[in-house]
C-alpha cells in the first residue's frame, strides 16, 4: 500500500542530545533520512558538503531566502545563517520517504504552518534542569559565557513545549531512541500518511 512519507520534527535545548538520539534512530530505521540544512558557516573537520550540511555563501543564502526556497531559516548572528530547503523535503515525502528534521521551536512552528498535521513535532527534554546544566558545563570546548547563553536559550525553548505533540525525556539514551522510534511507527499509521481511499476501494471490491 502506497503512503506518504512521515515528517518527524525534533526540537529541544542545546545539550539535550537531539543529534545523538536522531543518529541512533537512523541506524535502527534505514528507511528514515535526515534533512540536510544549508548554512553559511564553513565546514568543520570531517564534515562533508551535501552530507552534514549544504555549505553556501551569504549571498547565495539570501538569494534562496528571496526565492522562497526555505521551509524555515534563522539568522544566528550577522553572517551566520541556517535554513532547511523545502524542495528536497517535499520530494522525499511525496516519494514515501520518512524525514527527520532537527530544528528549534521557531523552525518547528514554521514547519507546522507549512505541513499542518503531516508533521509530527517532538520535543526532546532533559530529565531535569540540573542535568542540563551539568551537561552544558561539562563541555570543555565552550566558555562560561557561551554556556550561559545556551542556558538562557533553553529557558526560552521550555516555554514553548506546549506546541509539541510529543515529549521524549532523554534520561537514558536507548529508551529515548525507542520512544522516538515508536512515534515514527505510529505516525506511519496515521490516516494522513496512507492512501486510505485506495485502501477503502480495495477492501470494498474484495468484500
């Protein structure tokens, strides 16, 4: 039976483990693909263009914004932008491919406006505020000022939990992965995800 792809939108504060949970889910669900975002920053060691990100110039990014090519986008600071190209997402969903999208709550709101109930919004939460603080402070690569900014951002994220359909508490990685996988499997069975009219015709003709 033909079906549309499922769009799983994963949000949550920095340090909560969103990327790790999604990576583990991709290993367990080979039919699932991760949306590749565009960014104006340069590639970090080990990153590949078109795999980790589409690395584009600021001018090219602005052209894409003007042309309406993004599902959602955000300006982090003056010349640092991130955005999700809409065409690959639409094509994948139409082909029946499931897509995981990792974005902030503002991006999730834009996706909801574009796709309605076809998008499943999932918030990954820490087991407690203290646990999140400990995780962020444990990052040896960041300054105290950077950590403080991430914590302030996390408080803003928490104020918008109510816009999500699902909340997964990442207190134990494997359990969080299984819970997210369960959401994906359930979404595949939603009426919006299947060609229910064709199924209805088939069943009626066989009855």
